[in-house]
C-alpha cells in the first residue's frame, strides 16, 4: 500500500510513527517546509516533496505520487496564517475542500487521539 502523508509536523509525525511500523506500507511525505518536525526528530531524513497542497493542486500531484490513500495532517492549512483571527476556520475549510477535490481516498487526521 502506498500512503501519501501531507504534513509532517506534530500530528503528521504521530501518524508517521504508526505507518513506519508496517514495512508493507510505502510512505510518500510532503510538507510546506523542508525541515518539518518529522525530519528534526529523525523519523525521516527528508520530505519527498516540499510544497503547499491545496484543492487546486492535490490531483495533479497525486497523479505523480499514485497513492492508495492520502492522509492529510490537520495543521497543513495553517501554514503562513500565524495568529490571524479565523485562521483555524480557514484551515479547516481548506483541508475539507482538499479532501473533497481529491480523486483519491483522502482522510484528515484527527487531533482527538493525540496527547
């Protein structure tokens, strides 16, 4: 199975730790930063693609990545918004729109199980 993990920050790293337990899972990681938390923590050497993923480009990139499943870290839409009022709602909306626009199975990772 090939999984595209979009976002290798805090929540993405939690998912990555679980995915790495299964050698049958091939993981492709993208993040807007070339040194997200997963790289800094040594989970991965580098991200496979440094890019902002949005409803506009998700399918173009997915056709190259060829994932069986896309996992979208909830923080990826917050990149660059800082403390702008309403940024959480905008981030949530962008993440939702990305999943809807995707021609591939796409799940938004939940914060609810993260401690």
